[in-house]
C-alpha cells in the first residue's frame, strides 16, 4: 500500500475486519430471512448514539456504541412484540420501528446540535458513515469487536449450522433455540453498532445483505458460503473505504455499497451454482436434448415401441 | 394564512395522502417496498437535477416516479430470477440510494441539493417558497404540489376502489376475474412514488416512511372494513402531523422528526387501547374467556 498514510492504512484494516464480520453474520440473517431486519435495527440505533453523546456531553465512542446497542435491542424487541401480540405483519412492524426510532434520533440530534459545542460533535457522520472521521482508538475498538465476532462464529460453526437448518434436531440434541436466537441477535447488533460509524445507519444493512446473497450464487455448502461471504464483505469494505479516502469529505458507506453491488452483479450473472449464464446454458442444453428426442419420435411407425 | 398555518396545512396534506396510500400498502404487505421507494426517489431527484440543472417541481416528480418504478421493476426482476423478496429489496434500494448519495457528493456539491435536507426535510422553509395563484394570493409551492398529488391519489383510489379491494385481499381471485393484477401493481408503485416524492420534497424521506406505514398500521388495529380504514388512516396521519408540530414546538427540535415520532405514539396508543385488536382488549377477552371456561 504505497502512498497511504498510516491512518488510511488503519482505516482499511478496520474496514476489512468489519466487512468480514458483517459477511459472516449476514449469512445467518440470510437463512433466518432477516435481511430487512438488519435495516430496521441499524436505523433504530440512531437515538441511542445521540443519547449516549447527550448523557456524557462529549464524544466517547464506547458510550455511544452502548447506547446504540441498547436502542437497537429495544427496537428488535419492539418488532417481535408488535408481530406476536397484534395482527400487524412483521414488515409493517419493521417499517414502524425503523421510521419512528429514526425520527426520534433526528429529534434528539436537533436538540444536541443546539447545545454549546454540539454542532461540532460529528454526530452527523453516523448517518452516512465517515471512516475518515474515526480516530485510531475508535478503529482499534472496531477491529477488536469484529475479531471477537469472527472468533465466536468460527468456534461455534457446527452449532450455527444445526440451528439454522434443522432447529428441531438441534433442540433434540439439547441445543437451546432461545439461547441461539439470543446469541444471533447479539452478534447482529454488535456488527451493526460497530459498523454504523464507518458505513452509516442507512446503508449498514447493505453490508449484511449483499455479500451473503452474492455468496449464495457460488455454492450450496454452508461453510463455503460463510467463507465467500466474509471474503466479499471484506473486499467491498476495503475497496469502498479506499475510494472514499481519495477525496476529503466523501462518505464511506455509499462507496462500500457500490463495491458490494458490483460483486453481486458478477455473482448474479456468472455464479457457478445458480447464476444467469449457467441457467441459460442449462436451458439450451435441455432444449437441444428435447429437440433430438422430438425428431426421433417423429419417425415412429405404427407398432414400434417408444424409446 | 399565518406561518404556522401553512406548515400545519403542508404536513396535514402529507399525512392525508400518505395515510390513504399507506392503507392499501399495509393490506398488500408491501410496507418495506415503501421504505425502499422513499429512499430511491433521492436518485430520481438527483438525476433530474443533473439533466435539467434546475430544481423545479415537475421535473422532480417525473424523475422520482421513474426511480420508484425502476425500484419496483428491479426488485420484481431479481425476485423472478430466484433472489428472495426481502433480499432483493435490500440490494436494490441500498444500491440506488448509494448511487444517489455519491452523485450528490461528487457532481452536485452542496449547492442546492443536500442529503441531510432530503432525509430530514426542511418544512420550516416551505411557507417562504410561494407562487402567486390568481384569486388566492401567494400560496406555497409545496402546498400546490401536495394538493395535486392528493387529488390524483384520491381519484385513483375512488375510481378503482373495487379493483384495489379485490387485488389486495385476494390476488388469485382478481387474476381469475380478469383484473390486470400486474398493471395495478405497477400503478400502485407509481402512486407510492409520486406521493413519496411530493411529501419527500416537503418533509424528508424518514417522515414519508413513518407517514406511509404507521398511521395505516394503527388504523388497521381499529377496523376490519377497508371503507373505514382508508379515511381513518388519513385522519391519523393528520393527527400525527398536529401532535408532532406540538412536540417540536415544546422541545424546540426537528419538526419532521417529531412528526415521525408522533405517528409512533399514535400507533402505541392504538396497539394498547384499540377496542378490537388492542393489547388491553385482548387480555380482557382472554381473561373473561378463561373465567367462563372455569365456571
């Protein structure tokens, strides 16, 4: 990495770790059909971030992240409460939590920005993400958290596989479904919370959704899917962060999303398991086989046995 | 009319048109589609600005409607080719939104369009951007656009009421009856986009999502009749606008954020207290049922 400052190198390393962690947890979300839940939770973290700042009166990343985690968890519980005890469907419940929590966050942000010194708090960067606004300490925290997520996933890989694909069997073996659900929600919230400063609350979901869906185009094995998704997430994180450091003031999140979308497009077209090109080739092959069979059956004479 | 009057009128118009469209949106289970479209209209607005170099209402409406349709078509296209519905929504809207933000950051500068404004809205400026209307004097531009959109939406809902009802509750029956379900789907997507952009320009993307989804969900808890749910949802939208303005005035904070928050309060009240589907009523019914069973 020639020509990169020490700080920029740190940004790239932390985005690599974040992308990898998000790619892994994104696979869980994919199989739980929770892709949009991550969007709702990321938006729901905003009031917590601002409240964390407002309580202390100065910017301290750990406190803001704790606030973010708390409000994202409240959002997750509210979604499941609305879904389970009223007739409002899950997608509407997510929309409600997403917009109402974000609205509350904007309210708090306007109040905080009015306080003396609040205008320079850099809280606005949480909306679109600004990797350049992070200081060394923030990046260390982020990298460490991402490493822990990575470790947890690797150590308990077998349990996750069981829990996601055969929950009944997993319970039969004594693996608590509630415990795994709680662990999953914790991982999801941790990844979202550490990611929002760099990627922003609006686009954080993309980092969880797109690598996992892309990986699905290349393999049917869960282990390979996890590895590929981690690779795609890390790659998109580094590429997006690198581009956004080229000019000052460029937001990080959108460039990461564009990189991830590029990976998705390639996978969607050329993926070896269900890519469009492969499907088209299979269809042609099938048509050819059908056609030869149809010509042979034309030549059947009366009394001849069918092939 | 006074300054506050214009703001309340604008917000009420947003609440009313979003509430009407939102009722159908909830019943068609497309709430997250509204989230997606209200984000991607940003791309439409930016592209319209880059092409014409002016920020006029008509260009923006066309650009946003096109972006909304593009979102619907892309989501449908990915879904038809094997991507899960929720995953394809997630991919399409984040990508289009990211392109919009990048275009603003690199091409537009902060001259006239900025993302924060688009997301959170600047309802406070609306009363000053007026155009003269013969016979009525100076009227804010946003109010005129919103009135036109409200008329458009109401006319479509009333004219095709029976079709909306059948396609929302039983799409298979609708298809069997020969109702053009796909056409109505895309027409509905256009309605959402047009409503979203008119409201978006006035109050920002987040309040649009809140106004589209939350009042309609609240109304859904009060009634089982579509003919009641539609006006009730619009009424809830207007009520949240007023309540939100009150909160913003009390706390001296963002008006559109407070209005989004107010829709949440209204939903919470409905969720707990609605006589038919509320939590309290359910608990009560559960207890009497248990009591009866014990007797």
